[in-house]
């Protein structure tokens, strides 16, 4: 690990990082700030928001926590001073073999959150971690390092999940994900919802009433403190905490971490961009404060670097995209779907080369990575639907959702052309946002130059953890599949996608929860699919 200019050997020893395993925690100064509270007195147990790990590498991962003895209060039970938090990494969950330990600064400027970039660990191993402060010890988290690039890997298991509206339902899906033997979780976004649906105990979703499971504890967030309160409420859920403690996460944001349907510097309400960017900056800081992200993702004002990759040996290369921060504004809608999504007839503007969903630097990074990849599989993990599906509005008219890749057809065509040229037959995409499961083949849109019915890749779009409440089941599924032959399955139920990858096949299990408006709903498998390496396209079983 290259040391920053202001980090010297003495500061490493002071931080407990000088021998064996090394770590980078924020901030890396030669001495702690002068106003550090060396003997903090905490009113209650401070690790109320749990622990988490993320962004694994062959030699380590990020471990995270946030001190919040009283998370519902204005300053969450913490004095306005930085404090020092101890951390430990062990080879076993009893911590009989502690491999390394150190200290990290928890600063009020970052809501007393802690991010430690642990390095120096062995590849492809399970490790355990915990935090200490003022006589308190956190729960134990479990994480795992990546295999070395190119090392033979025969199997990989992971979950795909997101869209967890607190008011719409309980986090039963996270309860089950925490019990799955997975190597990692990809969270595609909508970790919080900025909306505040005031009113009675009944919510109307897709023109259907559902009981409100829980309530937000503050109004729609605009300021940094508002967003912090919203995250604290979401992260207080024990099932979400259990899932974070069970496995490392790869995280990405979508729209609701800031504002519904935002795109680059535009929000959905026509707020002047220079004003909206203040809100985006606050939302980004709160997001960073609450996620196990590396220092490279720390916001620089209104920008966060979130697209990144991971190599799981020779089995799978993973490319995690950011389809919000660099995209062109959405095309205006002609109508709305029952769920309130934008719907538009296809117009020439949707295919304009001037429109982008990834931005040129991210697209170049992705294309270069796919071209260089020698892995058995390549996974593109992103936020919104890649399939170009015809949708029906409330009046029965057909159109396309302009918040998805359908609103950015030139970007979509370039991606599919590149996959077909650079790595045909070994790319699978996973996404979310639509609040229902979708499994299908990805083909060119009918207006694409030289469009063919050739299957380019496959998409498994995970339904929501809770957004959409109990859902409408198979309602409208037959009509959607009739309108879209590339679509092989869809259902409006809550749940997650479980992926099991071996050297020759990519298996998926679409998990569903029967009810989320009450706790402890039952989980089952709605459908199982596979993709054979070298033969893109969804197959049953």
C-alpha cells in the first residue's frame, strides 16, 4: 500500500498498523486532532446501526460502523468531538486468533462513522471483525477476501437485492439473505426512500390499497441532517443489520438515495441545477457515511466515484456501474404506468448519440474491461432495466420507460454491440429498480441499425426488498410476456435473486416473499433459470 505524504512510520505504529496487516482509516494523520475526546462517556450502546463490510479485494476489504447511541435524537447521543474507535480482525468468530487490530477516528464531520480499509490479508479467506469503544463491543461481522486474479475458482454464490422502502414492508428478504451461504451481496440501489407518504394507515400502490407497515420518522430529506436521520432509521432494522454482518456488499446508489428519477444535475421537479446540486451533495455525504465504501468513493462535493470492478479469480469479472451520475436528463413522459413510472412512445431523441446513461469515461472503462477479460464469466451489475420492454399505460397504450436504458438507446446499442464483439456468450447482467422480478433475453431494439433477433446477453432483474408492499403477484405477467417475447418470467412479489455460478453455467433462483406487510413472511422460489456458457439466453431450471 502506497503511503500518503503525511503518513509516516510513527503514525502507523501509533495506529496499530505498523506490523503485519496494514489498514487505512480516515483520516491518516501523523497525530489525532487536538480536540479528540480521549475518554468518551457514551449514554448508551453506541453500535445501534450495526457493522458492515464491503468492496473486497484479494488482500482485504472495508469495515464500517457508525457510533449512534441514540440515533433518533438530533446529535444521536454523541458529543460534538471526534473519538477513537478500536477494531480487530480475526480468523475465527470467537476471536481466539486476532490477526491485526488498530484504531480509527470517528469524526462528527462524518456523523461519527468509521471506514477502515483493511489490507494485508490472505486471498480467498473468511475473516471476522468487530469494533470497541468506551467498554462497548460491537456485534461481529463476517467478510471474505477475493481470490487472486487468475486463480482457479469453481463456484461463486451471491445475492442481488435493493429497493427497500421502509414504509412499504418489513425486511424479511434481508432476514433470509443473511442465512444464505453467499460470497457477496450486490445492492443495486434505493437503500433509502426520500419520499414521505403522509396520511392514513393505508398506502395506494398500483391503484391497490395496502396496509402501511411502518412510518418514516421525519419529513422528506433535503439537508445533511435530514438524510442522516433517514439512514439511521433504515439501518436500525435488525434484518438489514444481519445481512450486512453476514457477507461483504458491493453497493451502488440509484435515484431514491437523492430524489426520485434524478439524472446528473436535474431532479424531477425542475429545480435549478445549481440548487439541486446542494441537495445531491448532502445526500452523497450521508450515503458515504452509512456505507462500507473505500476512501476513493468519498464525495468530492457533488461527485462520488462509484463505478468499479472486481475479479473473482478466473471464474468471474464483475463490473459495477453508476447509471445516475453521468446520464442525460430523461425524455418527458406521454403517460404513466399504474406504478407511476414514466412512459413514452419511442421518439428519435431516445436514440440520439448525444444522450448517454453512463458517460464517456465510464463507458470506455467498461468496454476496455470487457475486452481484456479472460474470465469464464463477466457480470455487469447495474441499476435499471437493460431489456427494451414494451410497457402498457393505464389506458392500455404502449410505450417505453424513459428512466431505463430504453431512454438511452444509443448507449444501449453500443453496449450490446461491444458485448457481441468482445465477449459473446459469457456476459450476464443483473439489475433492479422495477419492483418485480424479470428474467429474459437481451436483444437489440427493433429500430437499431441492422437489428437482428440475436440474443446478445441475459438479464436477471431483482424485485424489491419491500417497495411495492405485498404486490399483485402474476397480474399483468401474461400480457407483458405476450408483448415481449424476450421476456421469460416476471412476478410482482418482494424478494431477491440468488445466483450460483460454476464454470459452465450461471444459475439463478428468483426468491419471493409471500407477504411483507407482516413480519416473518414465508420465502419460496418463484422460478429457476440458467445460462449456459457460450450460449446466451435464459433456460429453465
